[in-house]
C-alpha cells in the first residue's frame, strides 16, 4: 500500500475525474445493452440480416456479421456477380440476388446493411426504410446523402 500523503487539490482532481468518468460511461446506451438481464432476454434469438452491396465495404461488414453469434446473414444482394461470389464465400448459407427489392420484400429480414456506392444509396435506403419501417432496422454505411436526408 502506498502511504504517500496527497494534498486536497490533487484529491479533488482525482475525485472529479472518477466521478466524471463514471457519469460519462453510465450515460452511454450501449452499456445498458450489455446488462445481464438484457442478454438473458435475447438468448437464442438471432437477428436476420441482409447485406445489400458485397463490394469491399460490404464484405468488410459481412465478416463482422458472420462472427456475431446473435446475427444470421440471410441475404446477399449485388448486381455485380464477381462481388456476389466473394460474398457467398463469406456467408455460404445466405440467399443471393441482384435486385435489392427482393431483399426488402422478404418478411423474414430483421435488418438491412446497405454498403453500395453513394449514388445508389438514397434510392435503396429510402426504399428499405419505407418497406421495413414497421418490422426492421436499416443501416447505411454512408454518413451523408446528396441533396436530402431521410431517417426513420
């Protein structure tokens, strides 16, 4: 044990740091998602994910999805066959197609990851949000869209 004397100023600085860090970390919503009761409530359920766009970014995200024990990749969609083939190598049990409308019309899809070029994002993300707004979530790998932005 360290028996060094600490002055009041240093003590208050350390106390403030600890209190501030605790307050900051407790405000993050992802920490509450790791609570034991939440983990028990979701045990056994896998979120069925579709990936639209299996180019470099889509395959990068796909690699993380297939490692997640709470996710199941059920669809891969790309209109460029060589990239779709590479996606199949990562998620061989997923259905594949070239038309994103087929993916968002599937009632078994819980969420969609959109990893397509920027000029196609608005159309695909808008259609996905409209089709899935009542039953699933949509994640877009682009942080901004040209012109207008829609969220649901």
